């Protein structure tokens, strides 16, 4: 094993060399299959992100029909293939899908393995934007050049030079390209395991050596002491000595001592070294120790707090996957409408939303207590004239956001005032005393005296 991150691994700071890129793919796939820790670093986020499934949704009925047909198409089959694709994204750092669109505007996506990508071409006028993908030559010597999909009109998005490159040099079709862990001007994505792979391999090697050490602990030697014997007597005794077997016997006089000697290999120090190495890898992946079977000094309260940075990292990855799937969904909607120009993505009907499961069950008890305390505090400040109702609602909305509720303070205040006024009017209309006074006024003061109820009892 040679360090991928050592000197000479890459041609520059932004991309690995072609050899380094191929080596990266080989090593991360090997580690995922053979290294338990590497496997968990990939599979654990996958379970949180996708365990309950993902859906693409649109408020437009026609767009939703196109999305549903695309999502459940037997070739696309995203419910079945999404997990493997997200796993490959984490391991290989990029995903590329070849777009196939029929005359009716229906989209099917073919997977292009990152191993088969020779070059990702960047916009010469904007190196942050990939414009094309060039494949390696296949068994017949053919290489394909695909134009990277950008949801818009090339004439409005690119310079004339870039437009000409996309038309002339990338005529084999379109592809959707998504990359992670890259510099803005880098051309290739990188694996989530790139920074940990040397340490993951070292941890595996350490554990295998630990097996050898444990095997050595099982061994022992017979230590025979001959008191007052000369070298010739010792040599003669060694030739005829037979170690006793299990439940055997050894008969001797007081000039001979027999005992066993076992190695002392400092097992406690080995345990601490294993923990140090493992936590170095887990810390690099923002995974707490107790998630991988190491309890340490963690109690329930500390464990809850230690998980928050991990979920922040998972939320970040979920945000990228959300963008990726919504971009694919918008492309499906765009092709389904069979329009040459891009749709107005500012219209609600053209928006596509990827709905993910909740990352973790929220402990709402502490947020409920916080909401109660904040509500009482802002109500007191409003009564004392120290805070406006709109500011108070903004503070409450910030706490409610922890429950997953988004509140627009201005709109909520207007709706609350209107609803309060409606309740007051309804309550007044049901007030019998107020209704009787109104009837008297309508009758010109006739009817029952103001101080005499209808049942004859004193008012």
C-alpha cells in the first residue's frame, strides 16, 4: 500500500493525475468492501438520508405526471437505484447520467461510470462551469463527447466561443454531471474517503497485527532451573526432559524447579493506541466515537449533544442531493413540455421539490419548553410597550423553526389580527344581552325596559 496523498500523487492542487484518479477509485472501492470502518462511514449517512425513500413533487398536475412516470420507469427505476447511486457519489465523488429523450419528451438516464470519464472540459471563460464530458476510448477505439446540461438557453448563458465549443465538439448527446468535494475550478470530484483512506488502511493493518499479538499471548515457555548443576549436567537434562502434558506430572527433587513463563505485551497501551487511531478517522468524518461501538466517557446527555455536528454534515449532504434530484426533475419537466427555451423557473408551477425523510427524530420537549418561556417573555414585553407584535412573532418563529415550521411574521400577524377580529364579531353576535339592546334600538326604544330582564328577575 502506497499513500495516495503523498508527494507526486497529483499533477496539481485541484485535480489528481489520471493515474491518481484511477488509483483513488480502486482504493475506495476496496476499502468499502473490506474495511469495516470505511464501510460504516459510507453506509451510515446513506441510512439516515434514504432509509424512508425520496419523492419528486410538483404543484402542477401535468408536471407531476411526468415526474412520476420518469421516477418509476422500469429503466430509470429511481426507488431501486437511488441508494447505489448515492453510495457511488460518496465513494467516487461524481455522478454522470447520459440523457436519452424520445419524440414525446420522455427522459431516460443512462449511467456513465466515473472510471470511463477521461476529461471534464470547463468553460474557458468561466472555469467554474463544466461544459462537456469526454469518455475514455472503448474496445472499438471510440470516445464520446457529451454536452453538460445547463437548464437555459446557451445563447444567454455562454460566450460565443463557449457556445461554438459546445456545438462543434460535444455533438454525441447531453449528460447531467454532479460532483462533490472539489475546488471551484477543479474538473473532477473526489471521494469522501480521500482524507481518511491512509488511516483506514493503517487501522486495518493495526488490527491484524493485534491478532498476531493476541495469538502470542496464548503461548508460554517451560522454565527449568537446576540448582548446583554444571553445564554438562544441564545439557544432559535438556536432552531427556519431556514437558508434562495436560493433567500430567513432573517428578523431581528440590534441586529442580519447573514453571511456565508467559509474555507481557502491555495490552492496556495497545487498547489506547487502537482508540486513538480509530478516533482520528472518526473525527475526520465528523462521527462521534459511540456511534462505532466505543462508549468512552459518554452519557446520554453528552451523546445527544455530540450528534449535532454529525447531523449538520448529513444535512449539508442532503442539501446537495436535494439540488441534484431537483435539477434532474426540472430537466424532465423541461423536456416533457418540449420547449426550445428554458421554462420560467420562478413560477411555482415549474418548481420541482425533492422530499427527503427527516434525518432524526427530534427531541421536541426542550423546544416546547423554550417556546413556552419565549411566548411568556414577549407577551410581557408587549404589555409593557417594550416590543412590537411583529418582532415578538419573529422571535417565536425562530423557536418554531426547530420544530420544522416556517412562519412569516408579517403574514402571520395580519392573519392573526383578522382571525381575532372575526372571533370578536362572532362572539358579539352571540351575546344575548347585546342582541336585546340592538333589538330595542331597532324598535325605537319600545319593548322591555333596560333594567328589566325578560324573565322578570331584577337586572
